[in-house]
């Protein structure tokens, strides 16, 4: 198996799915000849031409609105929003149109499309190149929301999203784009949506996380094992909606302690939903309060971005708090 | 596209000097008149129904029938219609049945959208008639997208999208027309300029001299037509459709018309506009104008008209009688079609609802 980074894996998924299905069309700013500002669509314009890879005017509502029309027509558009921070002009089209099209038409129309967008901080991007907007979309009925943490999943989940009959928000943690490398299966490769993955087995505390924070939690877990004697199990959710409740419950029933970690702000973040659901379903298995290590409830800061992000120190402290409760 | 306001049929039913009536066979002319009259009578009947509390809401198109039906008539079956919420006439012309329409008003078990939206928000994929959403202007960008897809696939299908003059103030209008211009999509943007966006007059929407003139800035064709003249509307739309099929790109049509009724049953226009203005526009009524023409040409007569009125009345009554009896959809359908398959959390929520309902039933029995 070849080794790739996430950008290469995304590119491989797009190329493979475009070869497999001629309804798959890419559109967005700079995605054509230039190959995207992160190079995720590099070489696709050359291989598939201007009718499959479209450079668009600079207007997110236009990109998503056009993609909805293409999906209604029967194509499989994969629009790119250059940064998740810039998705809001298209919010109305996503929340009021794409997500509701199937429901409001009684199943007569559908909007199969994948909105790819880089998210998250840690790249010195400040407010407007660092946001993690997943909660808005998880909160919106009618969308699937996916966030990979490694190249192999990036390829498999993106391929599955393109084949899915629903609108999918596909969030790519941009600080992993080139930092995360790993083996990626060649050719067609699909990772089923809605299935989490236990990326580290342990007995004392379960960490539920996704995206770039998976890597931070893995490092924190190693330190916690060596220095604090805490055995940590880590679940990478991969699909945030619909998320894999069974895998979480099996782990929670084993460990009895839960830590939820994500980059997005704490207030009404996805961790709040996970925590509430675990309280409903597993209260009597819990030996400590469910804790959250997340971004703070402030706009994403520039100078203090590494203090803002869930880091190793904050994670280890929370693990200790859970154990010592 | 011609400069200035296009008008073929004058308010008095006579043909404007130097203008030619488009070639439409008498059978189609009568059919167009029938659909216009049906549209008008349905609007009147359903407004009463709302007043009686039998439906929750109604939004009609009294006065705008020519703009809607004349433009839709310029399309073929393969073309798409992306409606706003006043295009019942276009749906009826396409073959949407009155029974289906009434089922949607009641949100009953036969409603093709399963009781999921308020009245007048129907959809028909088999007629290539879009799903209606309430937010103003939201449909315009995806009409561009459908046109773009058709162009990429190399078909000669056209897309006709409707919106009011209020929608032209929305960003979605701008992005949609801009994208359409850049990609030369086969999209016909039909603005029903009915002068009023609820209580906001046309002058408050834009300082532009007209809506049609906005086309120039996007590098596309624009034309202004008397929206109460069915021949004028049909002619300019037909030309726009032909251009679209030839790959010559989009057209912005401003159909100058007037909302003779309230915005919807939730509105009372007496609070913000003069009766005089309304009376003035009643003299330009698209239906009267067309009827006068048809009578003058010998295609129509008062006797036939009285018969048609009776036929339509009965048709509406029959559709209402049949649809009002039908009960609501099953509660399971409430959780379907959110995603293509019902995910675990929605299955749980359905179960939760069922348990409460069962409890209710048990308590009522006791």
C-alpha cells in the first residue's frame, strides 16, 4: 500500500470516484487549473476537463446553490468551500435547501452532494482560517457530517460520502493535511459512514473524539499510561451524524469514565450532545461525571491558539480528574 | 431581446399597433384561458376555505396569472420549472391535479409531500416542477445549478425560475444570475414584478429604473414585458427558451404585473396601499383582457364562459370534497425522508412518540 498524507488521500478518493462515476463533478474557487489552495484537486482538471472540474466565481452561496441544482438534476457534485470559516454565506442554502429537500418534497427530490471544507486550527490562521463549525450542521436534520483523522479514513470516508444519497458535510482537519501520513489502500476503497473506530484500547477512561484531536489524545494517552498509570481507550467517531452510539456504549460500559474532546467551542458543542445522550443511556455505568476538553467559548484566537486547542496538558488533567473523582 | 416594455395585447383586449399575436392554435388558446380561470377561482375558493378555518394558510396569484401561465406555456415537458410560491397556474398547466393540490393544502395521507409543509408548498418531480421553499429567493441559485448541469450534460433542456421583485434584493438573486452569466446556463429568470413585497413597494427594493436593466451588469439579456399580457409574456419567454437551447445563455425577464390580492391570507393590504391603485390595476386584469381578445376573435362567448365557470366550480368542489375526507398520514412518515434511511436516533424518537401516544390511548380508555 502506498503511503500518503491526507491531501493525497483526498485527491486519490476524488480521482477514483470520478473515474468510477461520471456524474461526480467538482466545483469551487481555485479548484480547477490551480488544483485548490491546498492542492486537494491537483491534476483533476487535466484528467477530467472543464465539464467535470469547475472553477467558480467567488461566492459560497453560489457554489452550494449551484451544487444543489446539479444534485437535483442527477449529478453528484462535490463542491469545495475553501475554508470552513467561509461557509456561512452558503448556510441558508445548506440548512434551508439541501438538508430539507428530501423531507419537504416527500422524498420526491434528493440532494446527494459532498461539501468538502478544511476546518480547525493550529496553523496560525486566527479567527477566519481556524473554525470548527460541525455543531451547526450536526444540529440540522437532513445532513450527514463526517470528519476523518487520517489518510486511509479520509479516502474511505470521502468515497463513501460521494456514494451516499444524502448531503454530506465533509470536514477536513487542515493541520493534519500534510502532518498525518499513513498507508492508504489503492483503487476503490470505502469506509462505511456511521461507524466509529477504537484507535486505542484501554480500561480506565474512554475518550470520545474526532478529527485532529484524535492525535492529541493518542499522545496524551501514552503519557497518561506511562506517567499516571491510567489506561485510556480512544474512540475516533469519524462520522459525527449519524454517530456510532453502540461503539461508544460498549466502551463506556467497560471503563465507566468518559472524556469528550473536540476543538470546537464548548457551549452547545457536539460534546454537549454526546454527554447528554450518555447520561440518558448509561448513567448507572458511570463512575465520574462526563468531562469535556474543548475549545474555549471565545472566537478562535491567534497568539494563544495552542492554549485554546485541547492539548496534552489539559487532556491529562481531565483524565486525572475523572479517575480521582 | 427588444428594448422597452413589450406588450402585444392591450388592456382593452385589442392587439397593440405593429405587434403580431404569436401563433398558438385555438385549442391551446382556450386551454390557456381555462387554466387562468381555474387558477383564479381556486385562489378565491381556497382563500374562503382559510377564512372558514378549514386550512391554515393560503397564498394566491390573483392578477398574476398571465405572467405565470404565459411563461410556463413556452416550455416543453423536458424543461424544468423552479417555482416561488405563487405558480399554481404553471403547475396546473403541466398537469398537476387539483386533487393533489387540495391534498397538499390539507396535509393529508394522499399529500405527495406527506403533510410536511404549509399550504401551497407542493412539489412534483415527475412534472419537473421544483419543491417550494418559503425563504425568498432561495430557489434562484439552484435553478442556475440545474441549468449548469443540463449544459454540462449537453442536453437542450431549459430551466424557468420564478421569483418576485422583492427577491431581487436578496444576495441569492445576485449569485444566481452572476453564475448563470459566467457559465451561460440555459436558465430563464422570470421576475414577477407585482409591485409589492408584503407592504414594501417596488421603489423600496431598488433604485434601478427597472428589474430587467439589472441583466446588463451581469452580461446577460434582459427584457421587460407587460406581465398581464399573456401573448407578450409567452413571446419573450419563448425567445428566451430558444436562446437557451441554442447555448446563448440566460435571460432575465421582468413581467410587470400587480398583486391584486393580499400577500397571503395572513396579510391585509388596506393598511399600506390605496384602493385607487388597486382599482387602476383591476382595469388591466390579465384574465379580462384575454377573454375580450378570445371573444373578439370568435374563439369564445359568454355562454361558453358561463358553462366553463360552472364546470370549474364543480371541479373545485369535487376535489375538495374528496381530499378533505382523507385523514392525516401515519405518524411513522414523520421520521422518514430526513435521510435516505431512518438513522438510529430517529428510530428512538419515533418509539418515544409512540409510547406517549399509547399511554394517551390507555388513559383515554380509562
